[in-house]
C-alpha cells in the first residue's frame, strides 16, 4: 500500500473509532502513531518523531492564551454579568412579540464577548433565561432552540478560543481575526432575532411579553453592564491598539473579570478553587486534542497528502468557488458527528493550504481572515445540528423536562439562518473584511 493510500484509509479508521465512542484525542493519537510507524518503519524513529512533535507543540507560547480565556469565562460566569446582560436586553426588547427570547440571544452575544466558549455561554445563559422564557409561556422547542443557537455566538464573537486556535494553525493575525469576526457575529445575533420574530408570528400566541419599562429604568439596567463593555474594550482594543499582546490581553481580561466577580460578592475561596480546577481540566482536554491533531497531521504530512491533494485540486481546473462550496458542505456534514474543536484542529492544516493555492481575487492575508470566519460559522452550525450538536445537549440537560426531539426541532430555524448567513458572507467578502480594512487605514 502506498503512502497516499495509507493516508486515505486513515480517515475511515479515525471516523470508525469516533463512532465507537473513543475520545477524539486518543483516536487521533492512535491513528497518527500507527500511521507514522507504517510510513517510517522504525519504532525508534517513530518515538523520536513523537518526542520532537510534543515538545514543539507545547512550547508554542501562543497556546498560553487558551487557559487564560477559559479562566476569564469562569470568572465571568461567577460575576453575575449574565443576569445583568439578560435584564438589560429584556428591558429594551421584552415588551415586543418574541422579545424575551430575543433578549436571551442579545445577552448571549454580550456574554460571548467576555467568555470565549460556546458551551459556557449556552450553559450560563440557559440557567438565567430559561426560567423567564417559561414564565412568559414560550414553547420548550423555541426556548431551548433559541438558547442553543445564542450560545454559539461564544465561538464567533471575540475573544474566542477557537478563533485563537484557527489563527495559530493558519498563521493568521489574532487581532485582525477578532476584528473580522465582529460584524459576522452581530449578523448572527440579528439573524437569530429575525428567526424568533418569524416564529412567534407564524405561531400565534406562542409567547407572552413582559411589561414595557420606562426609559429611566432601561438606562439603569444598561448601566449595570458597564463591566462587560470595559473588559471587552480592554481585551480587543488593547490587542489591536498594540498595547497588549493577545496573551497579555487575555491575562488582563481574566484579572478584570476576577475583580468584577470579587466585588459582586460572588467570589469565595471554594469558588475560586473550583474555577481554577475547571479551567485546568478544560485546558488539559483541549491540549490533549491539540496534541492528537498534531500527531495525526504529522502523519499526513509524512504521506505528502496535503501537498498531493493541493496539486490535484489545482490540476483539475475547478472553479475556486466550487471548491469552497464543497469544503463548506464538508464542514457542515462533519459538524453533525464531530465536536467543533476537533474538527478545526483536524482539518485546517489539510484544507487551508489547498484553499490558499486558489485564486479568490484577494490578498493572502485577507483570504486567511475571510476563510477562517466562514469555517468557524459552519463549525458554529455544527453545535446546533443533530445528532451531535453539543449546545443542544447542554441546553437539554438544563431543561430536563424537554424531550431532545423538541430541542432538535427548535434549533432548525436557526440552522437555516446560519446557512443563509454563510452564503451571504461567502458571496460578499467585503462584509467580513470591511472593519479590518477600516482600522488598518486609520
């Protein structure tokens, strides 16, 4: 069997292990180590490759940003920011038809701006907003679907852990990627609100409304979310303004959310200990997946699969837009059976060189940003797509009396809005890149 055939056969073997419920990190390590041994043919050289790869992966200073952003999300959860964001959004939108669900989406967008994790955003906002949605008579399908979809904003609105990982893998500027994600993230929140508006109009009496608040009370509620604005501005503004490196900005964000949690009275030694242990556990899981993906991708590099695939695609004369469509559909299908982090780590080192060789009429830097945002949006769709939409399971675990089938059904309108957004952003790259161009021009 040739090296190329060995690489091709490794994909079904890897998927089979995943379907057999092997942890994705261990599955990638097993296939990567086995494949490397078959290519090299020497146990000692294989072990030497693993030693070098492990050191090279974890000596990358940029990865230190991950536990800091995770810790920032833990402190943000303790600080009560989620409740303040929801109450502020509800004061402006709650009196409208479908407004309480729209408020939940808006609060998810705000919380995602200081959390960086879709799962944490979904879990935290689910606990805050679900009781209110039920109190106003929202059906379980709409309530859980809206919260699961709103939680996905944590993956796109910066700072985001997966944005950072994509930037490292594709060698892109983290600050520019954060800025490029901002408008698509806002469009996602608007799209979800439109879906809610259509739902409550198609199904009459599907939801109640809260009393209209006077403007004075709205401004009081808005004033309570100032820590979110300050922390978001310090992290993203500090990075792009050259004041902090991304890692320093993550440390500033973690310190800021810690102080907010401390002064809110929610921080205690047991909670601080729990936050640190939870961050360490999540970081360990992510780093093990990063190592697994590195070992597997190193095996694929030894087989020359990425280079051969790039040359083959270029020789076929396919339209770049046709290839992009196929790649995005592939990501959408993979998202139904694989978690978002594993999918990015596994595919970006293979797919990005292939796509970079195609001519989309833009600079390499602009393409890297635009393509990354498209990939992350499709990955985001995977979080609410059955059967392995992680956000669906998170919300369903909170709404214990809601059948998972109801949550699946409630997520479908939001999946449709996501697909429309992907088509729109793919057709008009300037929407994603405009803010980056504007800031570069200043």
